[in-house]
C-alpha cells in the first residue's frame, strides 16, 4: 500500500525592518540646531558687516569716467596721398624716403605714441598735473610739496604710473574705432584730459610728419646735386613734389591721427563705487562669517565636553 506524502512547505521567515533615520537627515538636523542655537551670533556678524560695508561705500571717493570715440585717419582716405604712394612708393623706398600711404593706416603707430611714456610725461608736465595727481602731498597754499624728505617728492615716473592706470585705450578690431577713457574723481578734469590728449596727439603726429617730410626734401636735394642722370633727376623731382604735397596735406588737416566721432563730455554718473553691490557683498560676507563662527563655537564646545567626560 502506497503511502502518500504531503510535501512540506518550506519555513517562511518574515523580516521586519525597523525604520531608521538617514545619516544625512541627522546631520542636517544637527546643523540646523547649531544655527538656531547661535542665531544671535550670526545676526551680529551679519549686521556688523552690512553696516560696515554701507559706511565704506558712502565714504569711498566717487570715480567718474569720461570717454571719447575716435576714428583713425587712414592714408587711404586721402586720394591724393594714396596716389602719391602708388606712383612713387617703390622709388622712395630705394632712396630711404617715406612718403606715407603705402602702409595704409598708421593707427598702430599713433596708438603706440599715445601710450608711450615720453608723450605722457610731456602731457603731464604741460598740463601741470603733478599737484592734481598727488593732491595729498601738495600744499596748495605754499605751492610746494608737503613731504618730509626730497626722496618723498613724486617723480615723473610716479606720475606716469598713476596716469597710465586711470587711462584706458580700447580698440575695436572689427570697426577700427578707438575708445579713449579716463577715470578720475573730478568729472570735469576727466573730460578735459581726454579731449586734450586727442588734440595733443593730433598736433604731435602732424608736427612729426611735417618734420619728416622736410628732412626727406633736404636729403633729396642733396641727392639731386650729386647726379646728372636725367631720368634719376626727374624721379627725384617727383619725390620732392610728393613730400611737398605731404607737408601741404598735413598743414590743412587738424585731425591728423584720429577723427573725433564723439568727444568726451562731463559725466554725470559715477562708475565707482557701486554702493548697492558693496552692501550686498557686505551682507553675504557677514552671513558667512556668522555661520562659520556658529559652527566653530559649537565645535569648541563639543571638544571641551569630550575632554571633561574623559577626565570624569
């Protein structure tokens, strides 16, 4: 007789997982408790930093920016000059004479002169800017430097470094336009200096071009006396004529290096300091310092409690 066996079902075990708090949640709660515990300390740091930043923004000397937009005067813009360059440029280079125009715009040269120390030093000297740039060291009543020793008297190099910092020259590579700006505490002086710089540069480059052309004419006259070849004398006469036209064109053109598209005007709004931004930064710095101080105080307290627990 066959006995039927009932298959036994395997034992079933039920695991009940106890709810546990996530470590991140515990840490966040601990951090929040620390912040709440030291909220007065955080508020104190935030308030002090905010007040200090507002006071600093109000005390800081306002800075104004005057700007002028310039267009480089290219030799190609003068039909006569370009024609002279095309006609006599090769011959002039052989005898070491520059008639201009062949190289197109001389903007890079003009910008280099504008940025140069020699040009800037002469501008500072002629405009008598030393007492203005170093107002804190100048006694306006006695008309002398108020310094302890002669070594403390500002030099031309000191003046150049300051002026070069407040002056900015930006060139748009696409359009060729140049922006000349000066940042200074006096808006009238800033605008005056910008316009004076452009005017002086035009005069300077114009004078140099005339002097260069006159020297070239003198040299060509010497070469003319030393040759009897008809063709060579004819070419030299043509070069002398070209240099004479160079002088004539320079004399009739006041804006020799740059044409002023938009002259500098007295700015009405300051660019520095940005008081609202300073106040916001002060608030953020104070808040961060307050939070850091809260966690630091909490850490120190826990360290002391652990040390006391070990001793006991």
